[in-house]
């Protein structure tokens, strides 16, 4: 069985072009081949490609488990079933698709963008360029929101992005009459609406606008937000994948990353029902600062919740 060789010093693109049977030619050998061209099915198996994919991702500092996820996605099977297909020939279309995907992942494009989906609170969401990828820690905010909902009134989610927060809340609590998500980014709102259609959650509405602008004159019993909160000074600390995501969803403004949060807290009382609840995700070492901002605005009941890493991640406040 022919096995695609990994050439020392070759780039990720070159190695996978070879594995996929691409007409790419080495600079060291530009002479026409005298051998009969073989079909892709004669050239490599799923297992061959998977082994090389692991090495390529590992050489770029990416966990090799992602190779299984990518190969399984190209074959349209569950990753757990991949071992049953390792000896089968890799079809040309799947090989071309995988070659492109591996090239993109080696450039540190997020896996979720490549596959076009991610999971959040058990929901499969569509994501891609122009929208923030939902993080597991944001599930804490959703859990607290479900506990805090008083059983009446509407819900608002600011900086909604993919719509993950309002859609997850709506999927878990069918009694909420309406949930609105707002975002200043038209691209993000397009993704959110796509997810609403996919999940068939008709009680969720999305509007494009800056923070509270689309809901002027309305009040809500529960307001949630996962705002941009990364400080400009921390840009060098984030992973290469993060730089593929929209800057407007990442960098919070001001020296401490809390510029957007300050704007929200300033207007918040005008949009909360009496005894309403506000829930906000925050970054590392920001919780106490945000708690102070809320206290200065008249909020008296404030709770801080930590994530699985022990980081103070979510603030809950009521007037």
C-alpha cells in the first residue's frame, strides 16, 4: 500500500497536496512522470491520511485529536466510528476537502470556522467568519439566567453574537414569551438569525443596533450580556485562533477592557423591570471592578460566580 511520505522541511500545504494526489510538483523534480497516473483510491487510505494529518497538526502546536474530528467530518460520520473506516480508500473529493481543511487549521484558523458549527448548551450552532465562537464558560451565564428568570416578562441579550445565549435560554425555558438579542454587527445578526431558523425557536428575535438602541422604550425582567472585555494591552496573550474572530466582539475598549461594560451599566436601570436581574460575563480580574460600577449605579444585590478554572466569570445584580 502506498503511503504519503512526510518530507522533512516541507510545508503543511505541500505535504497535504501530495497526500491528496494534487498535481503540485516539487521544485526538486519538475520532470514529467513516466508512471501511469493512479486513481486516488489506489494512492491512500483514510488511515494513511489520518496519520499524516496528526503529524502536521502536532508540528503546528495543535492537538492531534482535531485530525480525527476533521477526517470524520469529511466522511460525514461520527468521530467515534472513524476506526471502522481506516482501511477504506479515501475518495478524491474527501481528500481535496481534507487537504484544504488541514491547510487552514495549520494556519490556526479556528476549527469551528472550518467545520462551520459548534456546540453550546447541547445546541448545534452555525458559526463562521464575522461572529464570535461561543465558549464553554458562557454556559455558566445561561445556567444562572435560567435560575434567575422570575417567571414573567421578556428577556434581553446584548452583544448577542451567534445568538447562543438567547437561543439556549429559549430552548430550556419554553414559558418565556419573547427573548430579544441585539448586536451592532450585521454579520453577527445574520448568523444569529440563521441559528434561530435552524433551531426553530420562533420566540427569539434579533435586531441590529448598538446595545440598547433597538429596544428603546422597552423594559425587561432579565438582561444578559457577554460583552467584549479583552483589554488592548492583552492582545499579545490571546491564542492565534482568536485573531480570526471579529475584533468588535473581542476588545472592550478603555485601558482595562471595560469600556463597553461601562456604557451598559450607565443605561441599564432604564431597561430593567423593578426587581429585574442583570447577568454579565467578565474577564480575568474584572469582576470586582464591574461590581463596583454596578454598586455606584444603585445595584444592591450582587453575586459573583466562578468558572471551572476558579476565575470569577459571571456577575449577577439586581436593583
